């Protein structure tokens, strides 16, 4: 039995060893909290994105997609509240030169008190911290850190700077003159590209409320505490959908999307007890309901997706700052209004990590001196990077030629790998490790009766099937449609 800590280490190492994820600019010792997806990682990521995209825009007649630019007018981020409010309270240790989130230092101290059974102290500190956060009182946060004698985990000293707000947006310059007015931001969320295009899409698509706009794409945040591999990155990908509804109906739709999104996760075959909702008690000023879908990662339950009822906050602010009407004309009531919005927002990289953690297995196989550990990535077949591997049993007697013919017939429909090196057992293991659900072996019998051995990843069972039947079998098990039907 692998412990959660061990599992996480193994998943991280496996992701690199098998071409899923590499550290960015590794030959220069990497760039903090930035990662590259390798040859298998990009396929898994593309498949997960496709699953999300199709379940939104293909399976819902009233949801359409867009692809907005990463750069947006600087006023967008003023209206959205990111310029003034998208920041974390930070504190630096003068000896280690390390920067920390002040609230996280305090939360860790609360946990320490709880572990030591000092419940009164934990509760008092929790209340004081929440008050300081609510009042945006940075001095009070600093005082709490000093009062509770919190030390820097690196230097072990209490030599702290004051607490300051640190905006998480990256800015850069546009055009040739580098003055303040030219500053543009790398978007910290994809959602705003949807809000500013709300009327463009509604009018050109003749959309009637309720309707949704979906988008996937890169987002950037200058995260200070970037930990746990691809859990918290500085460059990451979001898949967001804004659902525009009539004011007053938002709670109904919030409940609908809460249920629908959890079903979408469960359709991937991951046990339901690995998930939970975390309903927000303390709501952002613009929200009237919010919940997170949390997954049990090896380091505890953490947010993968947020579902937010954002009222008309974003559209109203964009209307005010741009001076352009962002209202929907309701032909049924002959009146105009600013719609309310239910947002579903999931991080693609976090979803990727979720899949890797839940799929990684080490299993004992064989008996006696043939006992061995096989590492399997039991990914849902529909999202596996390679759907089928084709092996000639030997490199002679016309078997490679026959195997190549099968490859050629399957390649237009499925991502296939051809391998003829090493013993069949070794080839199976290599594909178990990257999650390939099926392996086909071409042997001498194949030349006589046009049948092959089809080996199943999870059960390791082998069956003899007609070459003609392969495409149908693979479609049934690896095609996206079964997943999409289950997700409804
Ligand atoms: N538009 C709403 C929004 O951006 P969020 O809770 O800040 O909400 C949504 O982000 C999702 O994006 C999160 O649930 C998470 O999966 C992902 N996410 C946020 N910050 C991330 C980061 N630094 N690295 C990786 N994923 C991140």
C-alpha cells in the first residue's frame, strides 16, 4: 500500500519519466511554477480539454464557444476588480529573503495549535485572522505574526518586513513606448474575454436567455507560494463557461450546474468519495452563492473547480466603465435587463493532476520467481494519450508488414503506436505505464486467418479477435461519445 506522500512523489517522477510533464527550461535549472507538457502529456491534456469542450458546446444546444485574445484592454481589469483587489497579503523574511502569504503563515500556526490540542489558542487566532482579512488590516496581520512568534521555516528567524498587498497580475508593455499608460496585463482568468463579448455573441448567434459561452485558454498569475507540482502554477489553463440567466432564476441554475459539473467528473470513473463540495460561507462581494468541487489529492482535499453565482457584477461594471450598454432585450417581456451569470471554472492542469493521481497503480503480477510489480496508469480509455499499440510478435516472417497494415487502417481514427523492439511483455509494460488501454499482437496465426490478440490493460486478459472487428471495438471503448453520454 503506497502512502499518499509516496504516491505524490511517484506520480511526479512518473510524469517526467514517461514524457507527461517537464520542468520549463530545465537545462537552465527551470523556471519556478512553470511546466511544459511532453509527448504523452499534451495528448492527455488535449483529450481532457476535448471532453470538457464537447460536453459544453456539443451537448448543449444553448452553449457556444469563443477564443478571446490573452491581451485585453487595461480597463477590463479595472472593471473586473483585478487591478484593485486581486492581491494577496505578503510578508518577507529579511534573513532568508523568502516571501510568504501572511494568511498562510497564520493558518499553519493555527494547525500547529490544533495538533497540540491548544484549541482555545487556535480559535482565538482564527477569529483574529479572519477579522484582519475582512478589514483588510495589514498591520493587524503583522502584529499577529509577531505576537504568535511565527518563524521563517527557512532561516528560523522572526526578522519580518511589514505585510504588504501584492497584486498577482503580470504586466507588460504594448507598442514601442514603454510608459505607464501602455501597460497591459496577461489575463489572470479567461472569464473576462467572455463578458466583454457577451453582446457580440448574443446578437450574432441570436442567442436567447438562458445561454452560455464557453472558453478554454491560458491564464497567468504571479503566485508567490507555488507548490505541489502543477497544482499552483504561474502559467496555467482554464476551462470556463459563463451561463447568462434572467435575474431571479440564478439559484435554480446554480443548483443545476453544481449537479451537472459533479456528474461530469464522476463520468470519468473516479469514485464519488474522492470528491466533495465546499460551499462558501463567506462570499465575495459580487457573489450570492459559490461552491468548490474538491478532490482528494494525496496532500488532502483541494479545489479543482469553482461554481459561482456572480450576479450582474461583471457585466454591470463593464457597462459603466465602457459606457456601452450590455443588456439583453427580452422579446417575451418586451424589456431589457443585465443578465445574471452562473460561472463554472475548472483548471485544466489541476484536472490533469487529479487524473494522474487517481490513475497511478503499482500491482503485483505473476507467481513465484516470476513475480513482479507492474506500474499502470489506469486512465479512462477515452482520454488516454495512446489508444492502441500494435506489435508484431517477431521482426520476421512478414509479421511487421502485417502489423503495419493494421496500423495504417487504424491511424486515421485512433492515436496508435507501433513497436517491434523487446519481448512482448516489456512492450506491454511500457504501454501500461502510459495508460494505453489496448495492445494488439500480430502473430503467425494472423497471417493465416486475419485474427490478432487483443490485450486489455486493466485485466491483462487477451482475446482473439478478427482484424475487421478492431475498429468497432476501439470506437466502443475509446470513443468520446460513451463518456459524453454518461456525463449527462
Ligand atoms: N473566473 C473564476 C476564477 O478564475 P478561480 O477559483 O480563481 O476562479 C478557477 O480559478 C480554477 O482555476 C481553480 O478551481 C483552479 O482549478 C484553477 N487555478 C486557479 N489558479 C491556479 C493556478 N495558479 N495554477 C493552476 N490552476 C489554477
